[in-house]
């Protein structure tokens, strides 16, 4: 693996860390397997790309992307809480609807952003490249939102969201409106994912209607790998594990696909991901067995 | 004061599965009363508790706490007045949260929850003091995950959690029945001590006739969704569990309570 492949993986890892935060919030904290993610990732990119190409400030376009993601999450939550829909189905429905909606927003399946203003060109053009071109801005964004999420999960409100995921009956007995907590949690979760989508579009210079396919798996892979290789006893450790897990995942993928000898090609990506997740899930029980022997 | 007027609860009405939980139950509980509730399986004990807590909304009838009509309020909206300890030790707290976080949650029962930091240093100190009364050494394990505690420890913490902020009524749903006898006695004594000390109004469902008479100030017996026996004061203090059994036998001809023993 060369330096460009390495830093590219780290940059991708930083973007997808935001997805991992979102998936951690829905899947682990709320225990709501939310498949909206595949749609809201593209939604973020679509909203950003279509706004920026009509001349909207990239900062405002990114903000709009965040809010659009929050709304998508809210829709899934509402379908689940008010129509009593199975959580998986609610997510699939929103994701399916978003595919059409994203095409509507973009007006075409693909928007190129070459030469358009992005927050990278506007806010970080003066900074010298540290490690790689986009490392510093992406690191700062991930750090900022990771810190905000950490703060949120430790507030009274965040505690109520966590209680709802852990034991909704107890939450209600403490006066927590569990439906509202699911709305809030999924909105925040999908807002983070949409932000990742918007950042992805800015770094890679395009938005495409199919770019979100498999986002949920990448997020899950990151969370599960992170948990397998790092301790996750506290919120801080769990969020750190999300970041490390994502970067690790990206590096393994890059290694498997780029470094010769395996005979793998880019189209094998999903297979490699699936095997990686399976291995990561196997790891804790393997650890236990090894301990039992020694 | 808690008033329940002519409460009917019907589950799955107008279907073959139709089941009547409560059939015209009337009950007034004065402030400071500690009522124990007995009755055979399916008599409506849990339904009574769930109706007061708002987890089950009555088909007809009305529920008042002081002068506020609570009938239509759902559970979380009543939490300001109603505190609960569940039968299952795992149900009353969050295993994924730490002891301190669980207590912090309970400390704001029924109050608004916004974006201020949940566990301030002063709150932690306060919670430490609260935990000391359990004499379980938990005050030094504030940041331990709740899931690492034993059933008895969790139930004791649940009890503390329930009584941490002001309440109008404490609902105890056979909260010692899942514990071993020694731990059950410990939790029951703790319950009595807290209720006496804080002068709480409480309603405790129990399967043990002895427990029903030994604790509390008033005992009611439920059968088929109605109160069939209601005793307090001097008359109650003279009662033995044998008398209660006889009482039960004259009112009811099934022997399910007998089978559960004393």
C-alpha cells in the first residue's frame, strides 16, 4: 500500500466516522436498526450538490444537508412510533422513498462538483496540507461532531435517549416520552449521516444517486469492528471505537483490493465487507475461548 | 389522595380474547396510607397498578390524584406523581447505564430534561450520600454499569430511584418476589423504612398473606376485578394470615390463593 492509498483510506475513514456515529446512535444506543442511512447519505450529498450548483454558500448548503438528513430520520421514527411499523420496515420505506426523492432533488442521476465552491475550498484553502490534502478539515469536522455527540449523550436529554433504547418501560416510568426520544435520536443519527454524504460529495467532487448503497453496512462494520478491537465501556471509548473502527475498516478494504496477490477487484468490495463484519463478530467469542484455554 | 371511581378495564374488547381486568373498582387512598393488595392470579392486582401508573388506560371510570383528573394521561405524563418498582429487578433500571446515571435519570422523574450536563460533581456527591443508606458499598461504585449488580442490589437501587424525587404514590408490584428470602427481607425492610421515613403513600401488591399483614396500614383483597375485602386500623392489627385465608374462603370459592400458601 502506498502513501496515497493510505491517506485516502484515512480520509474516507474520517468521513465515514460520522456515519458510524449515526449508526452507533440508532443501532446501539436506541437499539433501532435504522436502514434510512442508505438514503440519507445520498440525500445529504444531493441537497448539498444541488444547492451549491445554483450558487448557495457551501456552508449553508452543508447545513441544509444536515437538516434534510434529520428530517429523513424523523420520518422513519414517526412511521415506527405512530404507525406501529416494524423498525426495519420503517427504515426500508424511507430509504426507498429517498431514492426517488434524491433523483428529484438532483434532477439527474449525477452532479459533478468540479470547480464548485465547497467548505474545503472556502474555509480551508489557506491552510497548508497536513498529512494529506483533506486530512485536517475532515479531522476537525469529525472531531467537532464527535465531541458534540459525546456532550449530547451525557446531557439529561441524552441520558433519556439512552434510557429509551436500553429500557423504554423504565424510561416511561421516569416520565420520558419514549416516542419523542426515538424521533430525536433518529433525527440526530441521520443528520450525521447526511453530513457525511455532503462531505463525501465535497471531497470527491460529485453526488450520485447510487452513492449511498451499502452505507448502513459500512456503518455497522465500523461500529462492530471498533467494538471488537477496542474496549467500549464508556461513551467516550465507544465513540473513539467508531472512528478507529471506520479507519481500520477502510485500511483493510484498501489493502485487500489494492495490494496484489489476493486477486480481488473493486467489485468484490461488498463480499470483503461482509466477511470482515463476520470476522469482527466472531472475535469476542474467540477471545473468550483463548482465555479459557490459557 | 388517590381516588379511583368505578374503574373498568377490558382487554381486547368485543373479540373472543376479551378479558376483563377490572370490573367497577372503587378505591380511595389517603395520604400516608400504605396499602397492601392481595388476590389470586388474574384478580386484577397488576391491572390496578398499571391503571394508576397509566400503563393501562381504563375503559371507563376515572382516576384522580388530589384534584387532578389523571384518567386519560399516559404513563410518562403521570410520572411526576407516580413512582414504581417492578417485579422484575431488571425492569426498574437501565443495565446499559451506570449506577450514577440511573439515579440521575430518576432524580428528574417527571421533570423536563434539557441540554445541561446530567452528572454534575455536586449531584454525584449527593447520589453518593443517598447510596450510603443501602450499606452495600455501592457509593464507591457510582460509575459501575448497572448490569453488573445482582438482582437484589438492583432492586434496592430501584427502590432508591423511585423515592428520590417527590411523589404522590409509590407502586410496588411484588417487588421482592424474584429475590431469595434473605434479600427479599432486606429489600422489604428497606421499603418499610423509606416509606415510614418519607411518610409516603404506597400501594404494594404481594402474594404473601403474611407480608400483606405485617407491612403497611391497610389491606385490600381483590377478586375478579373488584375489591371484596378492605381492612385497616385495629381490626387489621388483630388479623392473622389464617383469618385472611378464611375471609378469602367465604368470599371466593376457588382455591388458587390457598395453593399459593402463606
